[in-house]
C-alpha cells in the first residue's frame, strides 16, 4: 500500500470509515455450492457403499449361503466397489475437465484475436441481464482489464472456480466414502447371528441411509426430511429387490 493511500485512509490517526467496508480479501461468507465438488462424490460413494454391500449381503443370505460366504462376498464387494467408484469418478470428471479446458482455450484464442469483439460480446451479456448499455460497456471494460479470461469464463461459459471439475478430488472422495459406507453393513453382518442377519442388516442399513440423508442435506443446505426420504426409499427398494432375487435363486438351487 502506498504512503499516499495510507495517509488518505486515516483521519487524526484513526482508520477512515472506508476501512470498515467489507473487501474481497476479507470476505469470509461461505456458500453451499462451494462444497459441490466433493459433496456429490462423497454422498454418491457412501450411498452406493451402504446400498450395494447391504444388498449383496441380503441377496447371498437369502440364497442360503453360509455366514463365512456372506462376509467374503461383502469384503470382495467393498474392494471392487471402491476401486470402481474411484475409476468411474476420475474418468467422468476428467472428461468434464477436458471440456472445460477446451472451452477456455478457445476463449483465450478469441481474446487474443479480437479483444474488442469479445468486450462487446461481454457487454451484450450484461445488457441482456438488465444493465444500461453505457454501464454494461464500462463494466465489461473494467472486468476485462482485470481478468479478461476469468470474466468470459464466468459470465459467458458459466464456469465458476468453486465448481470446476477436479478429477482426483472426486475420485478420492468417492472411493473413501464408498469404503466407509460399505464397512457399516459389513460390520453388522459380521456381528449378527446368521439366523437374524437379514433382519439386522436391513434395519441397520436403513438407519445408516437415514443418517447419510440427514448429513448430506445439512451439508448442502437442503431440507432434511426430503434427503432422508429419497435415500431411504431407494435404498430399501434396492435391498428388497436383491433379497427377493437371492431368495428365488436359492429356491432354484
């Protein structure tokens, strides 16, 4: 900060009132969409871990398998599912990142080739949003002078830095959350008596899913009961179908 600015910012040795205005550097407000990069992958992984492992345990148990076989199936499903979730998230999110990078590269080339036309295009977007043409031109000029590519990425392409694709983050979050989710019904299956395994795994898994729905709704700022209802309903449906198929196969065998 220059001495001239320091002098103008003080009055009788006290900070000027302008210092009390919020600045971008001290802006501490957080929004729920800042969590979307990892929240989606984490919720998907945990939900898939609980539902798939519980369904696998119920299906194998309904088919009449031994307790050891049920636990071995759950362990295999946990390892395979975690690796699959990580690989799937990395590939899909990396494809999104490639698309974003391609759009940014094209925008960067257009800015180098025709900066005036890009400024008029940006001003046109602001006019469409309600600004007066003169003000829109001023805003576009100032934003492009500050960060031309960032302005076009945000306002023309709709790319927000807080929601940009992060393949590695998504893969790790998905694999870790799947492992935690899958370990819950697997632990119940290991502790339950074989004759009561179906009951306890079903009940515990629904409780786990309700807890996941509550946590994800809280983290995302959504209605808690709506999150609980979605997660538990579809989880219960998946477990019921798998158990029914397992029971039918057990009868046939």
